[in-house]
C-alpha cells in the first residue's frame, strides 16, 4: 500500500497551556501507533503545524480526528501526497515548541512533493529540509 503524507497549519483556539498540549499529543501518539502513522507537531503558542505520514487508511482516519478537534481551527493544508518512503519515521507523534519565526519559515517553505535532498546538510531550502533541521537536535540514536 502506498504511503501518504499531509502537512497543515492551524490556529490554536485556546490559550497556550503545556499540560493540555502534552495530554493531547500523548493520546494522539497512542492512536497513531495503532494506525501506523508517524510525524511531528510544531507549536509556537498560537499556531500548530503538523506533518503526518503512513498508510493511506491510517492517515485518513488520523486526519479525520485532527480535523474534528476543537483545540484548533482555520486548518490550512500545506501539502498532501504520496511518498516513496517515510521521511519522519522517528515518533508516532511528538510536539516541539517552535518560535514564531521558525513557524513562518515552515509555512512559507516549498512543500511540493515533500522533497528533501539527502545530500543537502546545511542551508535547508525545502519544507522537509527545514522540518528535519528543527527535529535533528531531538533525535537520539535515530539517524536523521
Ligand atoms: C494540533 C492537533 C494535532 C493532532 N494530532 C493528532 C494526531 O496526530 N493523531 C490523532 O489521532 N489525533 C490528533 N489530534 C486530535 C486529538 O488528539 C484527539 O482527537 C483528542 O486528543 C481526543 O483523543 P481521544 O479520542 O483519544 O480521547 C490532534 C489535534 C490537534 C489540535
């Protein structure tokens, strides 16, 4: 079965509260594990930006849960498509605090095709290169 990926940005509907986000992501990760979905969630206190990937049916059901959550609104899809291999296999879900300038960079970056040039280690240009640069410091033994 082909792998699907979706990236989106949305507006938080509630004032920033670490415990609420921790709790939401803990339950999201548990569900994603069963659905075979992996990815990452960035939050700057006002906006969420999430990348999810996995089998088509898993991504569909997870994205349905995401869309119906009252914790955010104004969801705008940045990209959706088929990918040849997992680009973010490290976590069933984890959230990282992003600063607003990182968030702006991610939103404005080129999401076309979820392309990441493996050989480009510095000077990220595509959205997935930026995502990886923000994620890399949090990877333990996992290869980036
Ligand atoms: C920004 C954001 C990201 C979310 N990401 C996921 C996700 O990756 N997987 C998931 O199943 N639900 C996700 N959700 C939905 C909620 O986590 C989920 O519907 C809620 O925690 C209820 O979970 P429960 O049915 O296990 O109680 C997300 C919601 C928001 C606001």
